[in-house]
């Protein structure tokens, strides 16, 4: 059956859908009701049937009522099941201070009010959420409103400033520096994409190689050779929105895989609403963290200790503010609970991809006196990212590879403190009942505990939670919508300690293992950057050669890598790096010979393909790149070049969908398929044209050296 579409197109070009208040009231009235109970014989002996939050009567309804319910649900889907997008403007007070080179205020610099400043905003909206994103402020999500109640999902400062931490509203990415790393003068280019199922995606792209002044070697440096995409998505009928953070390493060497983001949440939420900006906070803070961690620590592995999510969660129990990193959070949900108003604010993710979770509150229970009249005492921060602690980078991203993770955000009203949540639902386990809220409208939900069916919930959605009278001190909870499993979780929530993970976090932070030190970025982090691993590696090792090449010491790298491969002729990565260094020096025969010996190291195929293109051997280039794509599907650079050289339309479209923000993918799509692309919009980012020219050079058989910080004695 085709879905009905009701509504009009407004003068602003935004599609609008409306339902009459009478129809909404009628549908709301008749759609509330009792859950269909199981027969007495089928009911578990320890449980009554399932009941929703608001009870009316549905069982035994007549045909006219049933038809009305069905019609209402169809109209609701048609009228509210869309996402709109439009451009608007924020006007904020703008404050400045004289800055040091690292972005911090100069000593004693006064704050100067500069009057109002306008910021361009892309507003994405469905029936549950209104999300405002500011591409010109590094792609920050500035605000998200939960429309059924008007609540702010995030803290909202209500002003803008030019000094670290730059932006303290909503949620913002931080890259390549891991903490407040993107400044107010770093715009992202963007395009708006209408994806399948009615999803609106705002795809934003940035690069950082233009910040190549040597000052960026220092802490808070902005230089980076990798590419950064942020994609904000909102789907119809969903009370969550998500942000995907994606990095691509176009260089010929591996680097540390580190990306973080920072979500600002209100510290207090009272009956009057979230306490925002510099408003006077309540005398007593009752807010609790939702933070199911096994172990925690401070910066650089300090104060490592066990964590009790029930005992250690109350902000007011801490005398002073602090940063607490989770060293092991096996479940992908975290957030805050405001007991006075029964509100949860949640962040959801896949902990395998993004284990990072850091809670920060700048002041403890003494904040009222110290922070009166400032916003600092009215927010807390929930950081997330690829590692467990800022200073310890636990994984590599290989040459040519891409990596991404997604954070989903939600405001949950009407149930107790969340005991478990995922992308489908949030659950509270109480002493005598279970409370469930789904993030999308659901019908006929089956609830089972330890395999025994409790009953069927006829309807549940973000504004109408369901309650299940059951004592669930221990057992397996399942919630199903037809064949789809929404929840399948053991309770109490298991929190096993992964000792291998704990060891990996410790090693990454202690700075004694060369690989762990090398995974630091170009800027010094507590005195360490990738170059400080040089002396930790043995002489004439591939590790030393890799550092030399990355820093631009090409002749020294060739000498070191030649010695390394002579000592170990099976060192395929050493041959690969030697071949690339020789390409940069222009010694093409020696480069070809080294790259041929690097075949067991998959990324070397990319550079052999470039050499084949230069010699007019496109078939050989396609063969190399096809094998690379098979051996390492994460090698986005290789697949991008393959789509261009082979004129593979299917692959070109796949890559443009995989990273809708990358201007190079839009260029390939345009060249290979002739499809319309949004290339020109994405080229507005200051470094985008240069990065596109580098890809064109590779497609023409020309090697381009990776971007590097400039060498200078200036600091």
C-alpha cells in the first residue's frame, strides 16, 4: 500500500506536514490501551501481563474502532514521517581575547565584547527532533531540541568566543588534536544528501595540512595529513540523531588512529527545564552519571581504579571537578540521569569501534560559590572516541585506510534511570517493573524473560513508554518487534574486566613502547609526538626509517630502510617505504624494484598502480588495485583510484555513498558516471582543491609527497 503524504510546501521551500488537532486527539485517545494478555495457562507464574504507561481499553474493540486505529497510524506515518532541511542563521554575542599561538588567551588578556555575529546554520528536523548544525564552526552540532517537550538535548552557552575551548554548546568533533582541536576559523565544506528511507544526511569535510607552520609541532597544534568527515543524519520517525566521524589516511605510512568528540550536557535539569548558559543553578545538584564502566583513570593512566556505576555516579559526591576516563566500557551507552524530572540524556555507540568515554565536570559540589554568573558550572562534558584515554593511542590506521565510528544521541523521558540502551530502545529495570521506551514508533512488541513470554505491548514510541510488572533481579530480557530483536540483554548488566584491554591501555599511556609513542600525532602531547619514538626503535630499523620519512628526512630514510631491508629481506613494509622514498627522490628504477619486493605488504600495490599508470599500463594498474581492494577493503584510497581508472560506475557510486563528504569521491562519481555531483560545494573548504589535485596527479601516474610540517627554528 502506498503511504499517504499530507501537507504543503512552504514559501521557504521546506516540506511541511500537518494533521488536524481533532484527528490527532481522536487517534491518541483510541490508540492508548491495555496490552493483550496471554491466556492464564500461558502466563508465567511470577508475572502479570504487560501494561503501558497510560491505560485505556482496546481488547474487545469493535471493527469501527480498529479501522480508526489503523487509519490514524497510517495518517500519523504520512503526516509526520518525513525529514525537512533548511538554512537559517544564528546571531550570537561574539567575544574575543588576544591569543597566543596555541589558541589560549595571552596572559592577562581582557575579554572584549565585539557585538553580535551571525553564523550559518543547517537545520534538520523531523517530528521529534530539531537539530542545528554549524558547518562554519568546524561542523559542530550547536543545538538539538526534543520537540514533544521543548527540552534541549545539550547544553547551550548562547555565545561564541575565539579562545580555547572555542565552542561549548552541543557536540563537536576534535581532530587532529584530540581535545578542543578545531577552532572557530576552521570551516567545513558540506553537502546535503537525501538517502534511502527518507534519511537526511549533512555531510561535512575538512583537511588540516595547510596548518604547516612549525608552531603546530607544539601542544594543541593543528597540522594533520589525514582527512576528516563528519556526517549528521536524521531519519523519519526517530527520536535519535547520529553523527559519524570518519578519518582517511592518504599517506604511504601508518599513523595513530585517534579521533575524539565532546558532547556538552546540562549539569542540572529542574522542573523549569535545563539550566543553560550562565543562569543561576539550583543549590543542590542531584544529577547522576550513566557510566557502566569497569575501571577508570585520570589523564595518562593516573589514579587507575575500579568503578562502581551505582556508587560513583553522583556529581555532588565529588568535592572538586575532575576528568574520569573509562578503561573498559563493554556496553555502548552512557549519559546522565536527572531524577527530579525523570529525564535521561544518552549517547549510544559501538564500543568495539569507539571505546572512549570520558566524563568531565569542571567543579564539584562547591560550584555554586565559585562559578556564579558564569556558564562553567552549568555543564558537564561526555567525551568519546577511538581510545580509552586521550594520551594513549591504542591502534594504527594503515596507509590509504579509512576508519569511522558513529555516536547516536537521545533524550529519554518517562522512564527511570536507564539500565540499558541501544539504537532501538532504552530500558529501566526497577524493583518491581520494567520500563521500556522505543526510539521509533513500534507496534505489537513481544516481551520475554528467560524465554518465557510475558505479553504483547500493542504500541510504544518515544512519547509513550511501556511498563511491565515484573521482578527482574537476574535474567535475560528480550524485546521483539516481529522478527526484529530490539533488546536481548542479561541483567544485572554484566561488566567483565578485559585484562588484555587493560594492558593495552596501560602500555599506550606509559610511553615506553616505541609503537605506542609513534602513534602520537604531529603535535606534542605531554611532551611526546611520533618523532620521540625514534630513539626507542633499534638502529637501522623500519620504525626509524618510517619516522625519518614522515618528518621529511628522505635521504636519511633511504639509508635506514636500505639497511633494514638488507638485514631482513622479508621486511615487506620496509621495502614499501623504501620504494616510496625513492619515488619522492625520483630514482624510479630503484623505486620499482623496491616496490616489487614489497608485494606481501598490501598497501604497496597502490604505488605500483601509480607506476603502471605512468607507463600507460592501465590494465596492470587495475589488476594491482583490484587485488588491493580484495586484500584490504579498508584501503579507501585504492578503491577510489580503482573506480576512476577502471571506470567502474557501481564502485564509484558505492564510494560516494560510503563517504558522502569526500570531494574526491564526488569528482570520481562525476567523471565515471556522468551523474550530477556536489563537487563544487565540497571544494569550498580551504584545502579541498589541493587535495583533489593530489588525487588527480595519482590518477595521472604522478607520485605526490605527503604533506609535512615545515622545518624551521621558529616556535
